[in-house]
C-alpha cells in the first residue's frame, strides 16, 4: 500500500497508541485509613482510584477500544428498516463496490448514477456528545470515531417492494469481498487493522430482525456472525450484527465521499465520472453537505491521473 494511504488512514497511530496513566495512583495515608474504616463497617466493597485517562488504542491494534457505550438505548424510536449499513475495512473501496451494486442495470436496484445512496460514514459506537457534535474522522477529541468505538461504514437505502432482493445483493457482495478459504476469511484491505475497520452489518432489529435471515443465507463462507455490542474488537473471520436503532449511522465528511483508493482494488483507478463529475453534482445539489466535522482541503484531482488525490 502506498505511503499516502498509510499516512491518511493510520497516521494517527502515534496519537492513538500512547497509553499509560497520567498523574499519581498512590493514595495518602489518610485516604487509606478512611478506606479501611469504611471497609470495616461494611459500607464499601471496592474502592476505585482514578489516576488519569487512558488514551484510545491504535488503529493498527486488534484489541477493542475501551467501550463507552451508553447504558440507555441511543435511539428511542424504531429504526427505518430500509436503511442498512455495512463495514469491512476502508469505506472508500466499499462505497465504490456498493455504488456498482446499486447502478448495475441487471441488478435489483438498477439506479441511475445520480440516484445511488451508498454514502460513507461511521457506525457501531457510542453517541457523540449532546452538544450537536458530529462523529468525525480522527480529530483526536470526543468527536473522533475511533474514540467513540465506531468503525467505518457505508449506509444504503433499500426500496419498498424490493428490499429483500436488494439486501441479498448487498450481502452477497459484502461476503464475497473477503478473501481466503471458508472459515478463515480476511477483509479485502489487510493493511487497515483494528476496531475502526472491523466487519459488521447494521439492520433494524439486529439479529432479531427478519432481515437477518437474508444476511445469514448469503454467508456461504463459514464466517462467524455475532451480536454487536458496540466498540467491538477486530476479530478475524467475524462479522458483528448491529441494531441500527441502538447503533445509528453518522454520515461522513464531504471529502471522504466518492474518493479514490490508495491501493489496488477492483475498478481502480476509479473513473472521473465517479470521483469528480458525480461528486461535484452531489455537492452542488446538497446531498453532500458539511457535517460539522473538519474538512480536508485536498486537491480535487482525477483518480486516473493522480492516485494520491481524490
């Protein structure tokens, strides 16, 4: 994988891999005496000492970040069953894959290019702060999707009357994108590792949804399907199933949409009609609008002539 790709997706590893507790963990003699006194009275069984905050894990690590999932449901209203999302590695490559599923004239969507709905974003983590903040790409603060235990995702809208066939087509593409023998399947971009790139599917109702049977049927490669709890680890040959009501999707920044990939994948270099023309059209009509997260001032160059550009 070229350096440009690594620097963008994994360049924050220095920030994210620094663990270690800050401040002193040693209590004073007085506090120890107080703890002993309370313990004797039977009032407290365990005393927790806090010595600072732990930094989130590196994107390249397989261990899950410290989960900070809300104790109450994130969404109190039923999820739209026509909204589904998928994640397995870099969302640039997967958006392109689902764009092709949607625009295949012989497929169940058969949509015009300008009508596709596969947008990159984030899912599977904690809600952002209650101050109107969005879920953002590596900002290093409370909006950071990795800090929130979320992962890169692509959301797609299904059509009434065709949802079963459309979901089956998406799930088929999803499972077929993994590589390796049955029961030992790896994501298509092995350089992106860690919880932000884990594999998952989001359905209204999760594994309790009737739609889960459609996803399960397309899993012909012996992959493990697990109930997603949010902030899950990056497990080999494993797909987490999320309830979209509990773990909603958050749309990604404008600059991430219709993006080039930085490594060889099917269809690369992506055509200018996708990375430039369609991108410009969707920005102009408001379908790609700022989310409140920082936008990267990258040069909007054709993928075919500048693989390190858009």
